[in-house]
């Protein structure tokens, strides 16, 4: 399942600045910068049991498929399955969860 989080605060790091500069070969605009955030759970999808509406959370920078060798390893949480779509703001299936003015 998925979780909808209202981001209340985020940090901007050197990677964000690099992307914003236009020098990042993987940077795609428009971009939503800031991957070190904190927020409040607004809604939870089917099957989600680890958080509830109103919980304060720190979202992971990198989603986890929980199936690739990296996700199954105890040495890293940097999922290799999502790498191809990560810098594009897309989910592994190519869909987006971002919108502005109701338009994706």
C-alpha cells in the first residue's frame, strides 16, 4: 500500500543544488527538490498497517521494492530496482504521484 504525507519541512542539500544548477546530467525539470523531509500522514492506502493518519513521519529518500538484492541485503537500503526512474520523479512502473493544480 501507499501513504500520503503532507511534507512540513525539508532540507536542501548539495545534490539538490547540483540539480538546480542545471549541471546534473540526470536532472529533469520541473523538479521537486529536497529529499530530507518530515511530515504528517494524511491518508493510508489498502494494506498499510505501519502508520496511521496523523502520525509524524520521516519518509525514505529512496523507495524500497523489498525484492531486489539491495533491498534484501542488510548492508544497504539503496534499492536498485527503482534506479531507472528515481531521478525522473516516477514510480518503478512509470507512473507519477506528483501533481500541481490537480494535473499530473
